[in-house]
C-alpha cells in the first residue's frame, strides 16, 4: 500500500506530566461545568464524546474506517430503552443490556466487514448499518417513527435517584471518564501496540505471526461495545430512543466529530464532539443549513486540517519543542 | 562533434523527505549511447524519472534539445521526444502484444513502422495476439523498446534492460540497441551490468550518492573490471 | 398465461418490470461509481447527491426556463458534470497521494452540502415532474407504460455504450492502462491528470443523467439520492469493482431480485440486497465479478 494510512498524522503521545496536567484540567472542567452550562446539554456532549472516542479506536488506531457505527449507538439505545420501559430493568442493567447487545452486534458485523479492507470495509459497514436501520424501522418493539418514549431514569443501584439532572450529570461524567480511561488503557496496552503495528504495515504483522483478523475483530467489538455504552447512557439523559440514532447520518456525524477533533488522538474525538454538539445546539434555528455547515467543515478538515483540532495543537507543540531543543 | 541533445546541470531530486539526487551533472550528445553506472540506490533510476518529469520534487536544469524541461509535466516532455522504458517494463497484462505495441500515440515523425519493428524483433511477431501477461521477461523488454520506437522519440531512457535476463536474450537486446544507434537515436542507459554496457555504449558516467563521480570510456572500463566489480558489487 | 403459485401474472410481471427499472438505476449508478473508482481510486459518496442534482436540474430547467424533458436530458448532465470537473480539479486532486479514504470523506462532505442546500431551498417533500411519454401498451400479460419502457431501454443503451467505449476503443484502452500504470501512460505523452478530471466529470454526468431519467418516475426530492446510494454501495460490494460489465449485470440482476422479493416476501424487499451482500461477503469477499483487493 503506497499511500500513507489515515493516521500518519498521529502525533506522538504527551509526556507523563503533560498528561497529568490535561487530566487535571479535564477533571476540573467536568466538576465545574454544570454551573455554567445546562447539565442536559453537557450530558449530550459527553455521550457523543464517548461515542466518538469509542469510534476512533478503529480508524485512529486500527486503520479501519467504519461508516456504520450508528447501529451500535442506536441499537444499544433501543435495547436499553426497551429493557427499562417494558421489562422493568433498573438503569444499570439497562445500560449493561444495551452495551452487551452492541458488543454482540459488533461481533457479527465485524466478522462480515473485516473480510474486506479500506474503502470496501467502509461501504460494508454502511450497508450493514442501513440494513439494521430498516430492521429497526419495521420491528414492532421500536415503535417505528415514534421511537420508545417516556423511559424512566430510575434509581441507580437502588441508591441514587437519577431523575435530578445534576445527579445524573455526575453519573454520566463518571461513565464518560471510565470509558475514556478504558480506551486509553486499550490504546497503550500490548494489544493496542499490535493494532498499530497492523495499521502501519499489515503484511509485516502477518509475517510476524499475528492473526491480524482476530485483532481487528476484537478492536471492532470493543469499539462497538463502548459506542453502545454511550448510546445506552444517552437514553437515560433524554429518556427516549429513536430512529435518528440508527440512521446513516448519525454514522456520518460521529466520523465528522472524530476528524474535527483529531483522529489519532485519545481526546480529539471528545473535543470534536463538543464542537459539533454545541454548534448544532446554537445553530438549531438555521434548520437545514446546519447540514451544509457540517458538510463544509468536513470538506475543510479533510482538505486542509487533516490532523484535527487536537492534532494540530499537538503538532504545534511538537514543533515548538523541537525548535527549543534543536 | 555532434551537438548536445540532453544537458543535465545541478539536478537535485527528492522522494518526500529523502534527498536522492545531490546535483547531477552530465550530458548526452546526439546519436550517442551513454550509460549511467552505479550501485543500487545510487540514484540512477531517480535521474531517469527526473528527466522524464515523473519526479515531482526536482530542482536544477534539464535541457532537452535546447528546451528547459525542469518544470514541465511528463506528458509535455514526452511530446518533445523523450521516452522512458522503465525497469518494470510496464507491459499491460490486459492487452495483447499488438495492443501494447500500438498503445502509445505516435507523437512525431521518424518513428519505426510496424514492418521495421517486425524485422528488428522477429520474436514479437510470433506473439502478436498473445496477452501481455504471457510474455517472458526478455520478450517484455523487447516489446517495451519496440513500443517506444514507433512513437518517433529521439531520446530513449532505458532502465536496466538486461536485468534478470538470460545471456542469449541479453545478446538480442545488445543487437537491438546497436541497431538503434545505427538509426541515429540517442540512448541514455542505466545499467549495473557494466560488461554489457561497455559493449554498446560510447561513454559511461559513474554515479554514487546522487552525483556523477567519474567518467569513463569503454576501453577504460575494460582495463578496470576488477575495481568496478568491487565498487558496483556485481 | 399461467398463474405462478397463486400470483396473478399482472402482479408478477408488473413487479418484475419495476425491478428492472430499479435495476436500471442501480446499474447506471454503480457503473458511474466503478468508472470513477477505477481511475481515481475514490468512492464518490456524492454520487447519490449528483443524481439528485441531475433530477433537480431537469426540474429547474423546466420550471424556470421552460426547457422540456428532452432538452434537459442533454443539458442537465452537462451542467452537473461541469460541477464535477470543478470538484476534481479543486478538491480531489490534492488528495490523490493520500489514503483513499480521504476521498470518501471529502465526497461525503460534499453530499451533505448538496443535500443540505437543496433541502433548505425546497424542503424534504418531493416535487412532481411531468411524464414526457404518457400512456402505454397492453401486452396481454401486463401493461407496459411507455415511460417505463423508455427508462429500461435508455439505461441499457447508456450502460452498453459506456462499456463499449471503455473496453473496445482506444480512449478506453488509455483509461484502462492509466488505471493500471498512470506514470507509464503519462510518459507516452498522454495528459493523465486531465483524463482523470474528465473521467470524474463523466461519472458525475452519468449520475445526473440517471437523475433526469428518474425525475418523471419518482418525485424530485433532496432525499432521493442518499437512500439510493447506500443500496448502490451494496450492489457494488456484491458485484466487485473490477469489471464494468460486472457492475451492469449486478445492477440489473439485483433490481430484478428485489422486484421478485416484493412479490413473494414483501417485508424483506428493502433488505434483500443487503442480505445478499452479507452472503457474498462470506462466500466470495472479492465480489462476484471482482478482482482481489
């Protein structure tokens, strides 16, 4: 493969003290934020941020661009909503059910999609997601166009009443941080290193004896599961599951968030999610023009700012460091 | 003394971040057959690509028949009369021998006719209808050369034509090259096989690390075979 | 004529014809995608939007300039192809050396822009476009509307003509050679970058032409492209991208299969193509006519 892979733009990881600083800033922001912004908006940001970070595992570290992640995000939300509303599950069980479903769906979809590479992989994931969308459209338990509404937030572990926005905010924040921490752990583990080796030079990885497809599949399932976690959590926030979450535009949005924020970075997708969700919120009155703006951002980022926000910041910091040392 | 057809001055070239050519200087006169000798990685193929315009990052001067071509696109350079026969030969497997031969457009007058090519390369005539994929290495090489001769090119850049070929085929390539010389074509040849080169070429430039480090005649080559063997690793 | 398993021949052949019509569009669009992919190695996600723009161009030509269908059939594809020329020259060319997924993302962004602009101007509902060939003929086992017959005939001609140009002419030989080894073709004196730009424009024009054909049959709406393109992607995965004839055969074939499914098992009709895709992936990942990779 002569063309460089997508994440050649990946800049080196931060040093340990820098990472701690970033973590501290993020923690402070998370604690303080609900006093400046509406908790529901922030929770929406965090759910999509987790979705985007989960999605990013594939293109950012395994070199696989999935264009069908909505099926995990939305599919999990349907399962979570259904188990809570129709089967009386408590919230933590609903979230678990949704996440497990997403993982299982990831296993099936991944096994099929991984048979092709590159562009074909993207198209297959898109087509599988569309198939899932049609299934959701027609299945009785999803209520079609209406979706599953009025889902009770319930009481977490029988102790914490989630009907209060602020309380739920901190729970969602914990889920978000745990999810991102897990992703960080995966990326920097030996498993993550093998993934990156596969992305950089697959033939060499094969010749070294790695069962490349198995690694890809595991990455796919992990990405799907965490996307499902995000989708299930979103159900608690908005108390509803709808067709929008399984439609292909949702898959496209998470790609947009990730490339805007920075594909080869851990926090980049979260930043991208924040940008896009905030933009959608404040430009809601513009109607269809939001779609146009998103398209323009896509074109701009792909043409000129391929590293994304966090990627560009890292690269600039790297240049400054090199200049100082050199 | 015949006039200069190709003059390369201070040619620098890069592949991405790698600086391959560090100021190549040489010239080829009309009707000459000149070789670039050197080890793998010396920059010989890169030089040919740069002359053809296929090396995007290049600087310096490449004057062909008086025209400066350093910033030209490859198809424009081709239309001036330069042709490249790359190492991979580039025979299209989806086309027959005949289709391969007729693929490049005839750009200028003076190219060989089909009849002349038949006489020069009788083996190809036998394979007229075969798919390009079924040719042996030697046949592919001859087809690649024949293909260019139709177009009327005046400067032929040949990249390692004898690589991987049996001695008896190498002889046929040699005969073909001598015939080209007889017809007045100018050839810039890249070779590692200096013994072969000394049987066809007038002059030889020795290339190392992207620069011309020496110039030799064929007699000087004959007198220095051991040294050259060691140097070129052949 | 006999009745198949209790289904009246009218219904069966009616659906078959609808299937052939859908297949016509699948074939034309996957052909355009295959041509673009062959030379540019880019999946033109904007293909559906460009199909939609073709239909809209026809609608606008009629409603703003009074140019009827037969004029639109020529003008609309040229107009939309011109936008394709600009897109390739300005955007796609700079992505040429990078991972081909960037091309997919860029054209995806363009699709969003095209669809968003049209949706903001014309809403999401469809607008009618008059049938230029009203009426039809009763063939006994079914009723054939003239316009539907025209769609099938026109798309067959277009597909076969494209196949002929690519596989049997000198221009097509250059195209195929440039797909394999662009540098060598450049060294022959052929302006490969320009050929690439024109090929993209041609593929886009083909999509727009399909859009004009579609306008009287379906409504003209900003959404008409995006729902179609995903099915076309599945068609392309099934057929494999290596072969032009493969794209045509797969397109028509899947349209017919979809039509038959609607007769015998209607609930599955919008997913049957995806199911087939899943099966093909398991059995023959390169696609039915595809070459590996």
